[in-house]
C-alpha cells in the first residue's frame, strides 16, 4: 500500500516497504489464480508431498524389520564391495576433504549473498539450512525407533536422517535465493552433484545407511519448499524472463536427470532381490554387496530427483531483485504532474480525496 493511501474503515493495515509495487498490484498478487498464488500453491503441495514421502521412508526403513535388515545389509555390504573399499583405502583424505567442503560451502553461500547485497534472501537461505539441520537433529534424537545395540551391548545412536547430506543439500538449495536468475540451474545442479557425492561417501564409509541419506534429501526439500511458499505469500516472487537458466544449466541438469533415471531405475530393480535376505546370519557376501550398491543407487537417485523437483517448481519464477514498479497513464498522472526520472507516480491526485473500500 502506498504511503498516501488511507486505511479502509475496520480494515487491517498492510504497509509496504519503499520501492514495492502499488497497492492494487499487491491485491492482485493475493487473488486466486495470480502468479504468486500459483507459486505458493505448488510449493506448498511439494512441501506436503516431501513430508508424506519422508513419513513413508521412515515407516518402511526404520519401523519395519525388513527395512532395518535391508539398511543393515547395505551398511555391512560396503566391506564386500571392493570398489568402495579400494577407494577409501587409497584416498584416506576423503574424510577431511568432506568436512572442509561442507565448511567451504557454508562460506560460499553467505559470501555470494552478501557480495550481491541480497541480505534478506541470504538470511532466509541460512535460516532454511539451520531449520533443516534442527529438524534432522530432532528426528535423530526423538523419532521413535527400536533400540539397536552393537555386539558389545552399547546403544547404537540413530543416523536418521544423515546430517552431512542435510547440510550439503541445504547449501545447494540455498543458492536458489542468492545466485542470479540465469545461473540458478548451474549453481543448484553443481551443488546437488556435490551433495550426492557427500551422501555416497557417508554410506561407503559406514557413517549412514541409505535411508538416512534419502530422508535427509526429503527434509531439505520440504524446508526449502516451505520457505518458497512463504516468500510467495509475501509477494516476493515474480515471473522470470522466458530465456531463463535452462541453457546455461544444461551441463549439470543433464547429468542430474541421467543420475535420477539410472539411480532410481537400478535401485528399484535391485531392491526386490535385496529385500529377500534371510532373517538371520550368515549372509552371502554377494547379497551384501548387492544391497550396498542398491542403497547407493537409490540414495543418489532420490537426492538428484529432489533438485530436479525444486528447479521444476521454480521454472520461470524469479526471487532475486526488486519487483518492477507499476506506472499509470491518463488523467490521474496528468493531474499529479509529470514525474521525474526514476520517480514513482501515484494513482491519485494531490488533494488526497480518496478512500480504499
């Protein structure tokens, strides 16, 4: 609402910041079928869908005996997978490199936003990462699950969801808010490929089960979609140009699409064989190796798919920069005088004899 508009009787004031669009543009943005309403609807539905899938993953892989047995087999099968064993043995610095890359990703996210002077959006991106981490820790600590003990009788801490994947994918999705519109697909795609690598390392190193990585990706997607729905509710989104970030992002979106198709296809194909493991040991090393590779494929496919879903939701949606102000022509502008360069013109005359009803 412009500064020279009087509030209607009995109405609630909705003051707008300097430089925002006109009051009638804000009203139109909240109307059913408007651009902001459409963005808010689809991001809210995506958030609820991610929460629903997270519930299904939790019920299937944590609460059922078959799911826990499959996760344990995938975790144990890393020792039978010679490719993973050789990689970790030949490159012991991967643990430190993973930690360093996570710290560097946090710095990069904040630096890009601050350099581009997108302070509010940088704070929102950082808040989304912190929220996802907080939800991850709460689920690890308080989500009901059977008590698991190791061979020595000590209680095994829960790793559901995986905190490293939550942080890495949260940083990748946070780039949506701070990078320029044309570079969004490139930045988010590259960040997601890095998050896939982080998740694969945590599974190969035995820090997390495949279900932990899948759950982390769904948590981050739900938080990010919830944040985008909130921004759309506040009118902070607008249509992007038709020539958007599609072509610059092809070098990373194509590998993401291939990884999604190959990971989900191979993982679901192998899942039927790995779920038929016997209830008690001993297990065939070939079956354990198959379970590990199945888990790796599913975790990589789901993580890549979440990025494609986010980029699809934001197709031709820009959250960067200030909205374009509306201008009027005709007798109202003539009565108000000819505006100077860069000056916004109000729809009413200087006598202020008006009231919004």
